[in-house]
């Protein structure tokens, strides 16, 4: 298939683009490089450096589907600059959907998030649970999910939204590297690499077994694989939503311990205040995607995820 991957110079988009190429698809990456890296675009993909609001010019060449990753994705930044998140994530996606409609491209796989659920009433979270996002990032992604349902009903779009929980690990040299790093595992590994003195643990008084937040980590290679299944599952007139996690929760302290084991570094920690907007526990039920699409995480252990991230960050491409 001929596929457009928006945000394919970012962490998850680049891994999906690489897997699509391995499967023999023709891939064009559209990325404005506002947070992505040109060297993350996999060899073999065509690259267009532009915003998603310019997608129509690219799509006019004739594409079978779009995999849409391009977005602003920092919770804290979204609280400070909500307009930026609404305009990029919702406005940009609506422009993309209009461009798809005008150019006759009617399949899309969308990068959604667990942040659409907000503070859960129960875990593991099911796709049918209430969506009450606690920040503009999650709200803007939820708004896109709503738009996709409407476009499927009105125009026959075939859409699949994948709601990611915490993505970790690396795929070969494709790894997580943000200019402003807010995520736990890359920050912990920066200590082991000697780039930071210590890592802050945001809150030790949560109602969890060790007082630190619990998250569901999924390996980026497994997560990417789900996009290939989702692409095949895009059905005109339907919008499907699937959670993607591994169904097991690890606390911040447990993550730091695994990083100590993998790196052999003592990784000093300091206790810091809770980070606003962090739910105590976020664990997905991924039973629906396993049942309906046959997805099965191959790298479920946290140790594998940390080890792959460590190998890729210790020996960057
Ligand atoms: N966290 C932390 N120190 C850090 C970064 C994150 O204690 O330097 C905590 C954060 O508060 C959350 C968990 O680690 O409870 C996972 O955070 P991350 O930003 O990686 O992902 P999120 O769950 O926010 O998507």
C-alpha cells in the first residue's frame, strides 16, 4: 500500500514507518520537525518536511491510507498553552481529514492516548469506560476521536484510534529523544548516562503499594505492530477504538529499580512534589485488540523495554 505517516520523524511514528517498510509498503513521512528528527525518518521512506495543514498537496499524489502521529504531546505544556494543543491536535487533524476527503483517501489509523480517560474509576481501563480528560492534551485527542466517529458516519471514513498507555523501549536505533524530556524512563537513563545527577520521583504519597504512581508500559515494537493490524482493520464507515498497554502496572520506584539492574548504575533519586494531573494508577485492558485484531505483545517485560532503550541510548545511531 502507499501510505502517508504524519509525524514519522518522531519516536513512535518512526518505528511504525520502519515496520511498514519492512512489510513492503511504500511510505511517505510528513513531519515539520518541530519535535522530530530528520535522521529518525527510516531509510527507504520519502520525506516531506511540512505541517499537516499542508497534507493535501502530498495526498493529491494518491494514497491508500494515513497513519497520523503528528501532534503536540506534553501534558504540562498543554495546561500552559491550551490554544496550541487545540490548534495543532484538533485543528491540524481536521485539516488533514478534510484533505483526505477531498483527495479520496478514506482510511486512517490515529495515535490516541490513555489521557482521554482522565482519572479512572477502576482499573484495568476498558474502552467503554468514561472519558474525562484532565488536561487539554487528552481533551484535544478525545475531540479527534469524536470527529473520527462523525466522519466515519457521514463520509464513510474507515478509522481506528489506538489509545496508548506508557510507551517504552526502542526498535534498533529508533528511540525516544525529546529536546525537553519529561518521560520517566529516558530521564532515569540520563542519570545512568551521566547526563543528570539524579531523577525526581514526583510524589511518594499516592494510594499505591509503594506510594508512587503506577503505569502500564508497552514496548514500542509491540505498539507499532498494532498499527499494522489496525491498518488492515480500517473498514469504511466504521470508527474503532482500542487500548494499547500490556495490562500490568509498575510503580515509579519499580521502574527505577529495573533501570538500576539493567544499567548497573546506582541512579540516585530525590523526592519531589506530585506533578499536577498525574492519576495514581493507569493500567489498560488490551483485551479488545487482542480478541478482535489478534494483537499479542511479544516484549511484555519491563526489563526488555528498559534494556532496549538503554542499548539504543548508550549507542545512538
Ligand atoms: N515521573 C517521575 N519523574 C520523572 C518523570 C516522570 O516521577 O522525571 C513519573 C510521573 O509523575 C508518572 C510516571 O513517572 O507518575 C510516568 O510519567 P511519564 O511522564 O513517563 O508518562 P505519563 O504517565 O505522564 O504519560
